[in-house]
């Protein structure tokens, strides 16, 4: 009877927070490939981006600065205003926002939402 209970409970156990999932699923080579790359010097010198993984390249150039989205930047620099409006036309162009027509749902679908 004891052996029967032991065999039933010796199967796969539920994963918990104490299990290293990267090792458990044998993903260490993939983790090392995507997340262990050395950082560019421009990022390595900053104190707030040390734990960032993935694409960490800082791109500079035309249209890549947020201050280009702010209306009247020369006027706003003279004031101490912290909240500044974005130029919607420039914002739409920067993020390629497209206006879409409203989607009409059948009455049955509206009830489910």
C-alpha cells in the first residue's frame, strides 16, 4: 500500500516559484544568446539601463528625438512648463497612426462584450 502511494506521487510535480524555469526547460543556450550580449558603451555608461535585455541600441537621427514632437520648442524652453502638448500631425507621422472607420458589431456581439 505504501509503495503504491509513493509511485503515484513520484510523477511530475507542479512547478512553483522555487523552480528555475530556464534550466527546467533547457533554455539556457537561448537565454545566453539573446540576453547575455555585451551592451554598447553608450548604454553601459548609464546607471539606469544595466538590467535591460533585448534590443538596447540607441539610435540617433532625424525624427528619433522626442523633443521634435513638442510644439513650439523654442517658446517652451523659455518657460518652466513641465507638461507640453504634442503636435498631433507630427505624432501621427512619427508613429504612422492611421484613422480607421468604426467597426459595427451585430447586436448579438455587442451583448457579449
